[in-house]
C-alpha cells in the first residue's frame, strides 16, 4: 500500500484495522457500537473538539455507514466542518453531507450558507467542492438557492474551465429536479455556444446539459445541431495525436463523440439543411469506415471505445431511418460482430439488429443473418445473450420466415432456461397468430407450446387459441381432431385439458363420425383427466359435459351419472357441486329444444386485440419488444417488404384514425380503449367459466376503482402510457381531489384533455368542478389536476372522466370512474349496542331497508372485510352485535340539503361462503345506493 | 446518465457506493443486495451487461473488486465500461498500483477522485491528466495546512 498523500488520519486507520481484524459479525458489531458510543460522548462532551478531531470522528461515522449501519447523528458536526478554513476538514464535511443527505430543514439552511460562501471563493478547488455538493444533493432547495449563481458561472468569461465543467453538470442535475432553473432568452444561445468552447472537457460536460435541455425544448435549442455536426466531424477526422489527453487508447474523444451522436438523436430529421446533412452522412460513413481498419491497439479499451462510437453512430442511423445505404452498411457491420470473440460485442450487435429489423430498408438485410442468430440462440453460454437472440428472431420474423423461426424457437424451448420460457411462449404465440396463413399450423404451434412448456403458457395464450378456433370455421374440425389426439398422451398438461375440453365441447361433433373418436370415447377420455385437475378445470369440464348432452343425446345417461356423483359431497368445492346439480337438473328438466338453445355453439368473438402482446410488453417495461416494420420517414422506393402484412396494417390504421386501435389481427395495438364502456361486447371466456374463478381480466390496463370505495389515495389507473394517481380528502359535504397524471413514455403526450362526464341532472346532486390542465404532458413528467366536489343531495354511481390524448400520432381515449361515490361523504358515528338496535328497529319501513345476499370472495376473509369497512367511511362498531363475526357500522351522509343517518350490518356465513348485507337508512335512495356499492365487495 | 455505482469485493462486501438518484435507504440496501448476488453468480466469460428492472447494468471485475454501474436504457454500455476503466486507472495512478486495501483505508480519497470524474451521473472530465491535476491541487492544499499545523504546534508560527 502506498503512503497516503495529503493528510492522513491515524485514528481512522486504526479503527478500520480493528474492524478488519474482527473474527465474526458479532465482534464487528460490538466494536462498532463501542466506537459509536465513544463518538457520541465526544460530540456531547464539554470539551470542545478541534477541527482535526471532528474530521476524524465524522470520517469514522462515514465508514460505519458504508459498512451498512445506520447513522443518526453527527450531521451538525459535519456541517460545522463546512465552514472550517482548512480545506481537508471542509472536504470531509462535504463528503459526509453528500453521502448522508438529510433534508432536515435547519441544517439545509446552514449547508446552503456554507455552499454560498465557497462558491464566492477565489480558489477554484473550493468552488468545485461546493458545486459537487450541490449536485450530490440536487434537491429543489438547492435549485431555488442557486438558480442565479450557477448559470452565471457557466457562461461567464472569467470562469475557469474546471469550474465551468462542474457548473454545467451541476446545473443539469438541478434541472432534472427543477426544470424552471434554466433561464431562457439570450442564455439559450450562450449555452449552445459552449459546444464551440476551446476546452474539450467543457464541451463534454456542456453536451450532457444541452442534451437534457433539447429534450425539453427541441425548438429553442435547434441551433445546437449545426454546431454538434461540425464538432463531431472535426473529432472523427482528427488524428489521434490532435486531441492529446482527450484521445483514449487511440480513439479521439470517444465520450464527446458519443454524447454528440446522442444529442443529434433528439431531432428527426436531424437537419433540414442539405449541407449539414451531407456533412453528417460523411461523418457517419467515416465512422463505419474506421470500423473496417485494422485496430491500432490490441487492448480491449481501444476496441471498446471505438465500438462505443460505432454503435452510437448506428443508433443515429437507425433513428433517422432515411439513408438506405447507411442502414445496410450498419447491418453488415453488426453481422460481422455476431461472430466476434467478445461476448459483449455479440450481445450489443444482436440488440442493435433488433432495431434494424424494424426498418424497411434493412429488414431484408437483417434476415440474411438468420442462421447465425439461430445458432446464437442455441449455443451462447450466457442466457442474456441467448435471450437477445430470441428478441432478434422475434423482430426479424415476417411472413416469409415465420414457419422456420417459430419451429426453431419451439425446438429451443424444450431446453431453454426457465427464466426466459414464459417470454418465449408469448413470442411464439404472437408470431404464430400474426403470420398464420393456414390456421391448422397455428393450432399445431399452440398445442406444441402447451405440450413443451405447459407451465409457462398463460391464460391469455390458451384463451386466444380458443377465440381463434371459434372464429374460424375452416379450422374447427382440425382443432377437434388434434386436441383429441393430444389428449391421448398418458400425461398431458392441465392447459391441454382446458383447451381440449373447451374445443371438444364446442366441436366434438365434427369428429364423432369416426368410431375411434365416438362420443363416448371423447367423454371417457376427458373424464379420465377430471380427477387430476384443479377446480377451475373441473368446472370447465362439467360445462363441456352438459354441452355433450346437447351434441350427443346418446351418452346422456353416462353424463348424468357423473353429474349425480359430483352434485353431492363428493365435490368439496361448492361451485362444482352447484354446477353439477344445475346441469343435472337442466338435462332432466329441459326439452331438447330448450337444451339446444341454451347450449348453442358459442357466437364468434368480436375481433379484438390479442391480450398476449400486452402481457409481453408488461414483462419488458424498459424495452417494448417489436415485430413491426416502421414506415420510413422519407419517401422511399417500394421494397418487397411493403407486401408485409404489418406494413399494410400500419398504413391502414393511419388512414382510419378513429379505429386506430383495432388492426386486423388485433395484435399490434396498444391496450384497448374500451375500458369501462361497452364491456358487454367483450364476451370473454371468463364469463363462461363463472365469475368466481376470474381473477385477471384480459385488459392490460389496471382499472379498479371499486377498491377506491375503501380508500382515498392510490393509483387509480395505469397502462403502458399513463399512470393516474389520486389523492383526496373529504369534510362534511365537501371534497377535494387531486389527480396526478404521469407520462410513462419517452415522448410527450399531446392534446392531453381530461373531460368530466357527469350529466347536468347529476350535477344538481353532486357538483364537481375541475381545473384545466396543460395540453401537453412531457415525457416522464407528471402533472396535477385539482377537482372539488360538493354533495348537494344523495346520488347514485360516480362521475367519470374521459381522458384523451395523442401518443405517437394515434389518438388515445379512455374513461375512468372517479372515486367519488356517495359514501365519501360519510361521517362515522359511534354508538353503543342499545342505541344501535333502537335505531335499527326504528328504520324498519319497506323503503328504509335494503338487503342483498352474495357469494364471498375466495377465501372468505373476515379481517379483510373489516379493513375494507373501516375505509368505507362508516364507523365499524365493535361489541354491538351479539355474534362476533357479524360486522355492524353506523354513519351519517352529509349533503347540503340534509343529513342521512345510515346503519349497516354484514353477516358472514362461513359454511356457505356467503355474506348477507343489510342496509337501513332514513332515505330510500341512500339505502339502495349503499347496498349496491357494498354488495360483492367482500 | 449513470444512476449509481457500486464497488464490492468477491466476498460480497460493499466497498464504495455512489448514488446519482435519490433512493430511500431501504431501497438502496435492497438494490445492493440483489445486484451483488446476481453479479457474483455470473461466470467470468459472460457478457458484462444485463437488463435489470428498467435500467441496464454494466460491470467489470478488477482483481478482487467488482465495479458495477447502473445506466439508463439509452446510455452506451461500452463507454460505461470505459468510465469504469478510467476510474480504475485514476485510482491506480493515485495510489500506485491500487489494491482493495487502498480503497478500504482511503475510502474518502476514492470518493474525491470519483467526484472529479463524474458529477450528477455524467462524465465531467475524461482527461486523466486533468483529473489527477485537480486531485493534486486538493492534496497540495491539505499538505500546506498540515505543514502549517505542525509549525504552529512547535511554536514556529
């Protein structure tokens, strides 16, 4: 170990050695506690500590913190060090503050004062220390306190270069937390012109800042494009000796080059000026050419830096998507990397190619590498590289190579890592559906998926195959035959039983002519699986059996026997018992005609988006997987790719904006917009299976305002684009609601417009006022909207808000119910048993009572029900009802015109897994509404 | 933008942590635990990059120490590897053939050097010479103070 320069602290070194010599974790903790006690007493003691001692102890605290222990004192001493006139003490003070930021308001003011002093210092070392601290804390407090000083430091002619560099990045850090810190006007051009600065370090730091500013306001900073292009061009053509210490392993200024290339990706097209454009293309070509030159060094640093610039250049080429020549060259270059020795390069090449595959200019070019990519999927040692290969195969798949790629993916799935199976299953399912010309192929693929990786086949996948079979007559017979064969396997996955059960129930008649699959054979085959299946599948099979009675009257008695067996205690599950009994009765009571009507073939499903894609997107939040060829951004010659279905869909949806979200296959659309409306048209399979088992809906959007009956704050809605949070408070008959819209995408949402939907008639009962919001919701930003509500008279339901905006050129619209049901205006009322039951008896008129009996959510959860009731707004009264399981509540609804007293009783029946809910109130409409709100909620 | 940088040993002991985003302490601990386990489980020839939550992880092992950075989706992985390397070079130059012990005993120096290289998760100065010059001028101030202190102690000032 080299002797430490500067000024060492012996006490600290001894302490660190002690810790290192500890034999056990316990010994270490003991030593630390001893030290903490020591430091605490020193800090509290009467003897004033000198700067050196303070510094030493603060440093020890830091070390203890870095070992993973919590530190809750020493902040004041650290702040004292900031104003020390010794640099070494000051520096430790700043370090402590930076690492253990504490937004304690008193201290923050002291810290800010010290920073102010140091910013004024004539010594650049002090100024930088202060800037680093501001950047490390980066809070709004900091932004507010230094919004004047830092921009000045950045552009002033007297500032030294080292300080400018720190100031640029410090400003960037503050800008991220408080965007208003950047002055506009003449500052804009002064900031842009930092790109011309003599000092490479200043340019590098400034480019990061400008990149962030451009993202926020591209038009204002448009002037940076020309400067960036010419700076980049100069660097790329420089010889490595020109830039001295800014050359890194023979690569001229790789950091600055990459930053400039990133900066340019904020514009599309990068520039309108032909001259600039030509210079940029020339530069990009030079970068591509250099990749072909022999390396100047064998060191990995050389190749990394060089390729970092190359990959960023390729990103820009892909982003512009307008230069076929460059795109093809990029693709060839990446193709070479696919067989490079370095795992890192192979990984990045696969990743980059995923993007190239979505450009119509390079899609065909990418396909040339299919063999290698398939090999990567099979042979790579690192699962993340294999996964990237799968992503690329997915992206390069089109009608021409779909069968081959799907087959290869299926083959690989048998041995694939568990961690990527589920995603692969989704991808195969999507590709098979999207590129199926022959639906028998599609059915085969999905059944193979279930056979090979049944555990990873989610509900969405098997729902989808059934929807498609039902909608396509030509494949129904084949599907029935194939599932029948698949079910012959001695061990078959439960998902296969589900699909088989459903399809045979609908189309078993199509294969019944063959004696090998005669009705009784089908039935026995299915029933042989029954006992191995979960209740949900059994329920499905019971439905299949009753359909069989309709399809094949000749096996009626066999099936009735089974119903009989399961209609009693043999089925522990209440739902199964009930189904078996009801189906049995139906088969006995109903005439053939009635049976035929009840059990008619399922109608076609409305063509709608496949929920599989949404599931896939959800799995990869950062990176939306693509299998879609973008339309080029400039007029281009027609290539063979235009025949591609995806492309046709794309332009189709552009023409027909109102219908933009329902393309022909329903595969490549953002999540459906029909949330909350027209749910009747969404006849999902779930309906058939009975509500008790339907846990997840098919929509990817989280839309559950029901739970807001019981709470006031939380996430109201969320999909890929938008998150809406809500905070609300209520007093008497008044309420205030804050909606927080967060843009989750990388692009601004424009024409953002929430509209309240609450009829004039309803508004006479509940008056809701909504403040307007900005029409643009920036990428990653959040805006707030305030609503006030006044309850004038009791009302039913709750207002809805319809949100519309444009995302990537498509209009989006959905409706969300606001958490503004009438129970929000409850005031809880405490009362004893005597007065509760006295009032209860008083409210016994026909109009004052309302009662509902409903099935409990599985499993019946009394504690959960109590929690919900506590959030509902009424007072949950303990020791009132003689039966401790029963829950009773009391409350008053405040409206402007009157106050409505309301009592409620919830009685669980554990045997039957049911609840009985009784509501009594002095007003009939309230009684009914409260009863409606609460039923089915437990 | 870099979100954070962690240095940890082969035994999983954290040696340095620098956070460029405000995370609650609990989250920091959780992230650290998860990443240390994930990375230590990886084999030497594996790719240095991994997708993790909604960011990318870039890591590299130098002797007994792992350097691990989290960057945003759009950031350049290869160049992040070189930020790590530049940092290692700086430590090496400053301590003279740096080893894990140097970083343990002089963790504050390791922080000061890092602060000269990166601010707010962005590269500030890529020139090795310039960073070392900045650190040297800090040390010079300290040494002056130390000399001054000694002189005062022995009554010469």
